[in-house]
């Protein structure tokens, strides 16, 4: 059977592809130009590749130390989120028939509708009082803020897992703790991959929370040190885009390899 080409859908896909690839093209070309070439044409391919922009950007931002801070916070946040948020969601998903857990579920969901600027000032005061203005406090805050969305996704996925598996484990003598880690948690691999990747992207790219929490320059993450390129009267776009390109390259690689798990996990988690 011959299939007809849906030109409307094909055109929308082409437009979407251009809209996604064009900013990446601009980032690469601007990072490889000098200010003189920028004044002649912003969109043109550079006639000479100025690789020294990357070297200068590394020196200005102390790039590798900031990258180490970002990587450490991101890795710890992902691990802590997967271990804690999945446990909370499991307890809620298996006790939704009880009023307390059902109310707790809607309580977490309602947190997604609270804008961050509303709670920004209390967070500053609380973290300062608890001496959490460091990378450890930043990791804990990222884990807590992700709880609302992760509970929503996790609960939908866990409720699609048959309860009979847990009943069989109970008959074999496994407790609740053992049942979760030996039976349920391995079955949550797709949704864990999805949550882990989304948390990785959001934590690594976050600017506002480290800005209000971290005061020690030795603990600055990549988005904070890159703010040095934004001046009051001028902006060094070439060095800035070189730094942006180096910073986003690890996330692009991770996303390209893991995008199928994001789509699969979100789809399965939204079934119920």
C-alpha cells in the first residue's frame, strides 16, 4: 500500500528542527569569531577560527573548578533524588486509598504551582541560619525542590506495576524494605532514567538558586562564573559563547544518548 506524505507535519518538523539547530549554529560561529568579524556579520561563518577564545574563557572563569563544582552538585543531586523521591512516591502510590497519603500526594502536587520568587527570601534566611550556604546545602535544596514533580511522575509509574509481585515477595518472606529494593526499584529503571536525566539537566543549568545561596567564589558553579561576561556597558560575546559552548557540550552529549529514556519514561509515568 502506498502511503501519502503529510506535508503539513513534515513542514512543522522541518521548522522545529531549524528552530532547535539555529541557536546551536549561532553559538558555535560566535564562539569562533573575533569582535571585528562580529561587527561585519553575526550570521556568517567565521573566515578564521579563533580557538584562543576558549583558552581565554577558561582563564577568565576558572572554568575547570566551576565545572567540578557543577558536576559534583549534579551527580550528588541525581543520586540523592533517585534514592529518596522514589521511596516517597512508593509509599504514596501503595497507600492512595488512605486519606493521609492521598492528601500528601495532592500537597506535593500543589507545590508545583508555587513560583520560586515567592519563597526565595525565606530560603536565603533559612539556609543562612542553618549554615547551608555551600554545595551540600545546594544539593539538598535541589533534591527537595524536585520532589513535587518527581512524586507526580513516580506515582503514575508505580501504580502501573502489579501489586501481585509484592504479594508474592511477601509470601517468600520479604519485608517492605526488601520488596522495594529487590523487586520494585529494578522495575523502575525507565522512569529512574527519565527522572535522573531531567534532574541532571535542570541542576547543571540552574542559575538562580546558586546565585542566592552560594557566596564563596570557590564554590561557584558554571552558570555563576559565566555571569562575568555580562557587563553594565559591554559584553564580550565571543568569550561568553565560547564558555557557554564548553559548558553545554556535556549536557548535549548526555541528552543525545538518553533522549529515548526521557520520552519512554514520561509516557509510561503519565498513564495513570
